[in-house]
C-alpha cells in the first residue's frame, strides 16, 4: 500500500518514509536491558522462569535480555496477528503460532518489544492464564502509556515513550528498520520528483 498526498495542483505524490530523530541510542538501550536482566535474575532466583517472546519485533530484545539474565531460563515464542492498521478498535486478535512448551506450573515471563493500546497484550495474558502457570508477569522494553486503553500489569518496563511512531531495535514500518541498533522516529516526506 502506497501512502499518498495530494499536491495543490491535485496531483498525487507518493510519500517517502525515512528514519527521523534518534530517541534512544544503542548504548542507552543496552544499559537498560542489562538493568532489566539483573532485576529479573534477582526476582526469579531459584525459579528457572520461562521467557515467552512475542514475534517478530521482540527478537533483538529477547536475545539481549537472555544474555543479561544470570540464572537458568528457558524460552518459547508466540506469534499474534497485528491489529488492522485502519481500525485499532475493531480488529480481532488471532494466534498465528502457539507455544511449543507447556507453561502449566511454570513461572512464565511474557516478553514484549512495545505495548501501546494493550488490546493484544490483554488477549495474550488471558490466553496464558488459562494454561495455569505458577506465575505470569510482563516485561516490555518500550511502553506507550498515552495510547493505553486497557489496564495492564507491567512488572518490568524499559522505557516510557512519547506518542510517536518509532522504528528500530526490532520495531518496524512495513517490515523495514527492525535491524537498527537504536530507536528513532519515522519521518514522512512528500516525494516531489
């Protein structure tokens, strides 16, 4: 889908999306991930938690977080359909990939890259609670409280973000920019070729 803008003459120009202002450097993210890993290591000492990542955006955070945790952990992943970008309020959430391992009786830590409205997270938590884990907590690297419409228990939060569209460190726009080691805004410009 091409984003378009009408020029004064009525001509339609495609929009070009580019990385804008850096909000968090790779060093700032790395430091905060290390702090989260230390907190999780202390809180779960002797419990061997199972980290559950939500694909795809969580991949860089999950990898760095696992390396920052100093106690034994196991990992698993789920994939959830994204909301309909044209209507955040009416779309359904769909499970695309379920866990491979049982969490019944296990200490589960749900790991997410970003939480905004909270609707998808609410669905995932309800799904996982039904599997009767010994405990279930949430860790998100990026939190957008201005967009929250659902009250969620967030046990570990890396950064609270302003209400802007961001890319990098796993977050994408049309599957691009996930590989950036930092977090930045997305800038939209009209292409005047």
